[in-house]
C-alpha cells in the first residue's frame, strides 16, 4: 500500500513537471489575455488531462473544458467561463481573460475582415477606404489602418482605462473623461470601448477617438468605425 502511494506521488510530480514545461512553452501572455493555440490543444495527449492541468489556475471545471474542446471546431467567438475567467475561442487561439470584479462584461473580437459586429443593443459598422476623409461626428471614428493590430477588442470600460482624447497630447483617465462629459452613471457601463491588439484604446465609441489613431497627411488607408444604436 505504501509503495502504491509513493508511486502515485511520483506520478503526480512527473505530471506537474510536464505541465510546468508546457505552461512555459505553450501559453503566451499578451496585453489582451493569455493565448493558447487551438491547433496545439487538438494535439495534446492525453488532451483532457493536460488541458485541465494547464487551465487549472484559472478555475475551469472539467465539464466546461469538455464543452470547450467540442467548441474548438465551431464558429469563433464562443465564450466559456469559470468563476474568475473567460475562455474565448478565437479564430486561431483560445484566449483567457480575467472577469473584471467578478462581473460578466460584454466582450467581442474584431478581425480585419469584419464589416459589422453586435455589442449589447448596438451595432458597430466597419468599412475600409483608400480615400482619406474625416467627419467630426462622435458616432464615427476615422482610424489610420497602419496603426491597427488585430484582433481588436470591443468591450465595456475597465478600472484604470486611460486614453489620449483627440486633440490632446496627454493621457486622461476614462473615469475623469466621463465626468467631464457628464455621462450618466447607467450609461457608463454600456459605452463600447474599442481597444487595439496591443491594449491601447482606439475609441470611446459615441464620444471621442484617441489622438494616436487619427488620420494624418501620410495616411493612405482608413478604417471607419460607426456606432449604430438599436
């Protein structure tokens, strides 16, 4: 009996060493979350055991991971959740993101082929143009395509959000911006925030674009984002 216990403990140690090595090699920590390749997940063996151990720190249960494995073959954008994290099945990766304040947030990814995405009770229309133009309209953002890193993220506000409002040179906290703009408390929670792939805020939709993404004299390609309510 003692010999069996010792072997079991040794097996656990070997498994933990394997998982530690896989965690270092397979998980990529980026500004928009922790990335794990879908193709790598498909090649894991034993798949369920290793995936469970890799994602154990983020609280995912075996039942949720069973659904996630099935979801790898479905349309991207599906979200699986633990008490603390979301696992978002993107086109190439599964992306692990922390649930802010343990409250579910609206979140979607935008790829460079998308023409429209739905967000809460609103739609974001996306068009691409080689004609450099600009309209001073809060429901539209005219962005220099060179500065975009895909996938983009459309989400609600997060603690600590800051950006450089168009026409300014320094950062401003989003919370202070909302106060200055007299945005009602109930509306603050549903304002779409468009975020670049590197974590920089591109646009507070319906309010103000970030100055870093404005079109300039050297701009040759423009992406136009338009917020449509209802």
